[in-house]
C-alpha cells in the first residue's frame, strides 16, 4: 500500500488593494507521491473561461444586475473520498509515530480534489434548479418567475449575479444550506482582476494593476518605460534573445492580462 506524504503550506492572503488580509497555514497531501490506479483515478476538473467571466460582467452591467462575491470555505472537504487513501502525519504533529492518517475527505493536494469539489457543487446546484450551458461547465443559471440568477465559479470563489437584491439573498441562503459560504459583499475582485462598477452611470471596467506590478517585479522590469504596443519595433532574429522557458512565461503572463491591446499584439503573425 502506498502511503502519501504530507506537508505544511503557508500563504499570505491579500485584499484587492494588495494589503495583507491574513496569514494562512494548511496541511496538504503531497500529490506527487500518489500512484495512478491506486490513490486516484479520474482528475479532470474544468475552470471558468476568462471570456465567459468577461461576458458575465458585461451582461450584469447591461442588465443592471446585482453582483456579489462569495467564497466556499474549505471547498475540497465537502465530499467524501471514493478511493482509500492513507497519509503520513503532518510534520511536527506527533500523535503516535507508528500511526498514519486515513483520509475521509478530499484534502488539498490530492490530484482528484478539484474533480470531487466540482462534482459536489455541480450536483448541488442542479438539485436547486440551476442549468449549465455546454459552452462553460463553471457557469450556472437559474430562472424563477421574474428573477434570474447567474453564477460563475472560479474553483472555490464565486461571482453571483441577480436581477434583484431579494433574489440574490434568497439564492445565497439556499446554496448556503449545502455549502459553507463566506459572504464577501459586492463584487470587486476575482482571479486577480479588479472590478470597478459605476452603477450610477451604468459603466463597468476591469483592471489588473496589482497583477501587472507583480509581473514587472518578477521580470525585473519595474523601472521600464511604458510604450504603446503599436509603437513596439519588431526585431526578427534566428537566435532567441531570452531562453525559451522565460519567453513562455512572459507570453503566458501577458496573455492573462485584461488589456486587449496586449492580447491583440500576441495574436499578430510573426
């Protein structure tokens, strides 16, 4: 029998402003020590598409819908594991040196944890009447008389939109009976994207100032001079200016940017 290792993961959780919200410590399973066919089988779990997220924000702004931010607490622990998994005790936790832990829930770090959470939330929402479009498995809709609810899920983070505040509160209360939720108030931040919603003028904009600053810091470009993408000179060379791994990292970081001018430049043929 393969016994998995465990470790502590430490994380600093920040607010949308970049300020520290709290320090977190969590015991996780070391997924690399798992064996396919023994400790896990299927692992696929979808993620919400960024284009879907942009579309949902546009719809909510156009229809004047209420947008709310929710977070599922200890999301992965909501479902019982189907496989039999044993794990070593966490470092510095000395209950009995000769004993190991039998995991009953999908602990963070397990390869199948994301899939078990998705199946749990998907079945819960379907039981409550939500429907899911084929185009995106992490988008759910619910229509009830004159009210409409749209839910976009980003792993354990959720953005809920409703035609009225009453419908929103009713949907949150109904989902909260099955999943422990943290109410984060009006939607202002998700997946590193800042959301600025001007209800009076019915305008909505998204930005990634903090994300961009972190990327520039990572690439040692905090002192670089800004330049319009259209004015960037193209230099073709048979010899790469930077290693391929760095180039891929730079492109992927830029691709995630909410600025369409950046994405347009990446799509241009070379």
